């Protein structure tokens, strides 16, 4: 059980870390007001929920959920589709946030351990997850992840690299599914591991890191327009050059005890946070 003091400290820390709202707001005063609202609003309350798993809360320092969801414009009355939520790190935040006035759709993987993890979480607590709808995103057999034109926001956290590693046609098919699900004016929010633009593009097939230009190309191929980007999930300590790609870093720590403290000191990866809009 988490104490109220811990929740207050968490909110204070979140309020102190300000994201960059590039292309959206160049006013320092307006930006300060926005961050104050984000740090005290419904998203912050959902993040501070003591029912979230302790191991998930411990990763807030790397994933910046208040800043990230605020940047994507998430509101409690929206229809939000999350792509491949797996164990449900963001499900623990989004499902309760949207339960009363909105709609949360988990577009899970095809049958297997990752889909089972989503289903297990949803079944574990009907009070929080009883209204969750589970659909399927299978890039090899595209179908509807939500009724066409019904979603306000589609979110994908660290999945585009997996889609691209499956294949370029599959990645394009997935983005087409995102586009179809969204209302006109709807938002696609993408977070993924950043590969510097001057690196060999072949690394995108093996390292888990992606160039911004690659994500933009995939999104534009489906009809999206890049609206804004944020550095909320940037990590300048991450040089994107490791023996086993991004999985060398926490939380995976694929190298085991080898250089473990070094990788823990780097933290989780440097991430792109991109907001696209369906015209």
C-alpha cells in the first residue's frame, strides 16, 4: 500500500519535470500553466493511483506518463485505442481514466503470451478493467482495431520497431489500421526508441531503435500529418550503440551482470514522442 505522502511527492516530482511542447506552444507563461494543469488533473490522479503495480510505478521516472498523455491530449471522455498493451503498463492508467466517461480499447496481439498477459490483467480487477474492450492487431492479417472512424486517439508505445522488424508491408498495414480507426482530426501518438538519423538504417531491423524519419514515412504513407513532437521521453545518456540493441538497457538488461551498473546508470532508452493527426 502506498502512502499519501508518496503520492504527493510523486506529483510534485512530475510537476517539476516539464516536457517540450514543440510546434504547439512557444509561450513560457502558457506552458507553465499547461504543466500545472497536467500535474493536478485527471491524468495525474490516474498515475498516482495506489492500485498500480509497484514495479510499474517505479518506471514512471523513465516513461513520464503525465507529460506524455497530456502531450497527446488525452481526456477522460475520449475513445482511446492502445496498440499491443501486453502486460498493461499503460492500461493501468488509461482504463480507470476512461472508465466513467470514455472508452478504452486494447488492440492486443494475436493469441500468444502477450495477448494472454493483457487478458489476465483485465480479468484481475473488474472494478478497474471491467469496461476494457479487447480487439486484435495482427499486421499479417489486418482487421479493424476499432469501428472505423470511432477513435479520438490511437496510442502505440515502443511497438513501431516491432512492426518494422516484422516487415515494411506489415508496418504499413498497421498504420493503415490506425488511420481507419480514427475520426477525422484524431490523434496518433507514437513513442519509440530513437536511432540518430546519421546511423545505418539496417540497425532498425535489429537494434530496436528507429529513426524519426522512418516513423514519419510510415505515418505519412497512411495519410497522417506530423503535428508536434515532445522531448518528454528523451534520455541524452543513451547512445543507442550496445551489444544487444535497446534490450541491453533496463528493464530487459539482456547482458545480465556484465556492465549492469553502467546500463542501470544510463536508464531506459532515449525515446521519440511524436503526435500525428488524421486530416
